[in-house]
C-alpha cells in the first residue's frame, strides 16, 4: 500500500477520471462503446476514486439496486499499480460505506471462468479472496460490453450479519 494513497468519494461527475483510467487498460476495457457506457455510469453514480500524489490511479463505480443491494459496476486500477493494494483499499472503503447505509448485499459481474482469459482469472481470484461467491452464470451474445459470445459470472457477498425480523 502506498503512503500517499488517497480515496475520495463522488456522488456524480466522475466521467473524466473514469475515461482516463480505462484508457490505460485496453486488455480489459478495449471496446470504445463499452467504455462510453462505463463513463456514463461513472458520471451518474457514486464512485470512489484512488489517487497517489494527485494522480488518479483507480476507480470503483457502485450502482444501487434498491435499499438492500448494490453492485460494483466497475473497478479499474491502472496497470502500473496492480497488486499494490489499491483495489483492496477501494473495496474495503465502499463495503464500509455501503454497510453503514444499510446495504446488505454486494454484487459484481465478471467474465466467467469458461473464458480462458488470464486477466479475468486474476479478477475473479481477487473477488473470491474477499468472500464473493459465484451464484449464477449467464450466456450473452453480441453485447457491447464484450467482443464476442461469452459467459458472465454473477458473484455476491453479504455485507452485514443477517438479523431476524
């Protein structure tokens, strides 16, 4: 972890940092139309942005699905800072924030293990290490978000202890 790592939250208006960070990740985010969609979501939804010495190096966009569930729509860290604790810091930060707001479930979707991509294998391993569990695999064809037919894994994590009502 970096001594100068700073996290800031923005309820809206994060299109610029999002576009800048995605531009450094063409292997994960190399489809212009999909990137435009990610940027639009970052501009309209809550984001956590990580910066080091004033330079934005990571972004996590959260979309709410009602009062009790939210989704990590996007998490991206510039490649020169992969495996340095930035993704972990952003995830822990948003989990604390969501739990404090009463959100119980956090979801993330990623390319399924049926697709042999080393980068996405690391992405899935990251989320599994934080307690996310795959619950559903969906087959998609010709979506703007990906280059070809693929399977998406939907994973969930329970943020707060279950209470009986």
